[in-house]
C-alpha cells in the first residue's frame, strides 16, 4: 500500500468537537479517531463553535468545521469539503438519511454507518424505506452493544451480516478511582466542600428527560430515607446538553422533590470536565433508564471512578454492568421497588460497596478504555485486514 487508508468521519453537526458542552457521539469520535492515526488517515467533519478554527488539528487529526444550524446546508458543506480529501471510506455518525445523500454525491467511497443509539432509526426521524436503503448502501454498520445490534437486525434482517459491535470506553486518567490515593484525597476534599461528610450520596448524572427515569428515584426516596436518614439524592443535569433551561418534566421532578427538603439536590447541567468530581463525591451511581439505552457511557465512567452502579436491566446496560460483581441491576417491570431494594442493600453494606467499586475499576482498566475500544474498532470493522488488502480488495482513491 502506497499510503494510509483515508477515512472521513461525518458527525451529525449537533455539537462541536471537541465536545466541551456535551454530545456523546462527538465524545466517542474525539477519543477513538485520534488513536487510529498511523494505520489510517482520518479526517473529522463537524460543526463550528466559538473559539474553534474552521479547519484545525485535534490530537493529530485534521478537523473541518461548518455552520450547522441548517442541517441541509451543513451536509452540503461537508460534501464539498470531502471532494478534496477523496476518502476511501465515509463513516456517517448516527444519521442514516445523511449516508444516503453522501453516497449519491461520493459514489467512489465505501459507506459505513455508525449508530450510537436507536433514536435516529425511529419512524419519526426516517421512513422504513429510507432506513433500509441506508442499510443497503452501508458496507458496514457499527453499533455499540449487542442490544442495538438486535434492534437493527430486527428492523432490517437483510443487513444483519453487516453489523459489528464495538463496546465503548472512557478516559482512565480523567476518571481516577476513589480507592486510589489521588482519587481518595479529591473525594475527601469534595465531600467536605459539599457538606457531604456524613451523607450517603446517590448520584444521578444525565439528561432530565422521561426516558431516563429520574422520577423513579424521587419516588423511592421517602422509603429509602426511613432506612437511611442520612441518604441524599444528587441529580446533576438538565433536559438538554450544554443548557440550563428547564422543561415540563424537570419542573415536575423539582416539585415532587420539594417535600423531601435537603435530601434531594438538583445541580443544573455541568461541563464534562466537572463530571469526574461529581462521581468522586458519590457513593453509588443510579441509572434508572426506562427504555432504549443502547450503551450509556456514564456507567463506564462510574466504573472507572470505582463507584458501583445500580441500573435498570435494559438495553445495553447489562453488557456493561455485571450484576452482583460491578453493580446491581433492577428489573424494569418493578423499577421503583427494585431500585429501592438494590440501593438499600448497597448503602447498608459498606464493604460490599467498596468491593464492587474495586472490581468496577479493574473491569474498566482491562476492557473499557478508549485504547481497547479503538482496537476493537479496527479489528471488527475490518480496517486491520483492509490494510493488508486481504478482506475487501481495497482500491484506494488517488
């Protein structure tokens, strides 16, 4: 091969990259793609933001950015920019309809689709005809869990052989364990600053939308407080990434929690670089999602921080949290009651909580790192074989 394989990564244009204010799609791309340099020549396409150049380099990867308020114009700008780069592969992130458009405009390129969730394969976002067309055009469909693979395969059985699963990771340096000397010291400082030294802290970290099931946590708190009067529920997040605006649902949550006084605390959206400190200050992370949770990066981030997780047994969560080993899984059919039982169990047993936290960190270090995720990506997408011209018979452009 005379040059590296050229891959264009087209983000949805929802959030800028680097993702300083949120956006899990962009976060995955900004961590995995820079680890591919050397074996491939990647280029990332995304939206503009204040303080970011239209064209620059992020961790060794060229990034081109365009205005994205109008998604059709954004797609046109990205398409024009790619005519100069001439990628061998165009990987479209989480937007099947965009893959159809780019496939028409760049017939020489192989098309990959990376689905980060099931949201944009729902009928309200794309027709069944267009969805199956995008799957037909895609040479490879990447998903982040076996759960999401089953969803895609059920909607288009003819595409099942194209689907590869790449579990994600997290930054082990950004998320120190509470059981390390650094993490333990930070935890003690944070808990003193927050006034939590005598509290058992249950943390929810994420968007305040009905899908995430935060109302279940508020519903269980009165009974949990009878068993653990020093328990405290800390809810960190807002309805949308990067915004502190409220919604009907978030206001309803606050009204329901008002009768619990200081035992429930709401913290509006915080930037991603503050997330590790909130995890370090907690005793347990609660993830009460009610449906369609393809992966859930927050589960892995808690594991890296050495915090046990109590989560719903839905979607891809059970592929991350090992029930009884790194956390506890609650049955969705009786979510409030089962979350209560599981949280009570962990808050009662300090030694079990510490042991689960230790095993969580070990699992994260051995499997849920970004480096491990990048290695899974190169193997399962066939890049490793493609670099040796052994799988697809690659013909490079230019």
